[in-house]
């Protein structure tokens, strides 16, 4: 398959990851933020955020998580020999296999509500063994002081680059290959590039491939 973008060790494929994953070589880490299965809402009580989940190629439902997303993650996990970092979202997190360790993204400025109160944390699942086990001890919970997305990124749910940078460092070594089968606007690839890793991203929506390619084409990227 011809890459949508391929430069300096960073590759983007535009298409269905179920078709592309079987063609890929082994990688060192899977780092991904897949759909959450929130079915047009926010997964919380309060104002609707359906405008933030405007993918055209699938319905973001719990059924899609169970039938498509989880099997894709399991397939990707085989390429990394079991090492992965996943942000599953709180609504369908129980559908994924049990992680080796658990962390979170703490967002004290959140304005969302759950049934029991403020929804100010997002789960992180860690799978396999970290590359520097017994040498380094890294954090597994990360505080984000603002919920505002990066300026100029037209994506329904961009991830905080400051957190993704820490996750890349935690889960890989310089020169490693990182795979993101649900690439979105390319935050995993941007963090990998800036930290001297190689990366492969797969995205089903071409407009997000274009956004990611533009971000990667910048000479200096702010972390």
C-alpha cells in the first residue's frame, strides 16, 4: 500500500486499519487513543458534545468498540509483542483486555460531569513490560492544566501533546518504532518525531491524514 505520507521515519497510511495492519512489520510500541463508543455524546451527564465526534466512516457506539476497535487493538498488540499504551475512554474501558498497569490523565479544569460528580480523569492502560524496567521509574498519571486543544487543529478530540510526549518516553527508546492504528490528527507521530522515534499512523478519514501531515511538515514543533 502506498503511504499517504512518508518522511524521516514517519509514515501515514490512509485507510481502514483492519486492511493495513496485516501488511506492517513488527514495531516496538503501540500508542493509541481509539474511539470511545460514546454514540454522539460526551459519555457524561450534561451538555451534548456530538459535534466533537464527527467521523463519517463509522458509528462511534459500544457495539463498534466491541466488534471492531478491540479486535484491531489486539491485532496491533501482536505487532509490538504485547507492549502498548492505550487511552480507552471511561465508557467502554471494560471491553479491553486487562492491562498490566493502570494510570490516568488528570484534568482539573474539566467542565464535564458524570453521574457521581465532576469527570476530571481519563484512564490510561499499560500493557507488557516497559523498555527500561529496573532502570527508570516513570509517572503513570499526568496532570493537564487546560482542556483547550492545540490551536489550529481541526479534530474532534485532539490529545494533549505534553502527555503524549511523556508516554512516548515511558514506552520506547530512541530509534524505536511506534504504531498508532487510530492516528487522528497525528499527536502520537508528532511526539515520536520530536523525540527521535520512528512511527506509523493509520487513519480512516483523509482530512485528518492531511492535518497530521501538515503538523509533521513543520520544522519546529512545540511540545
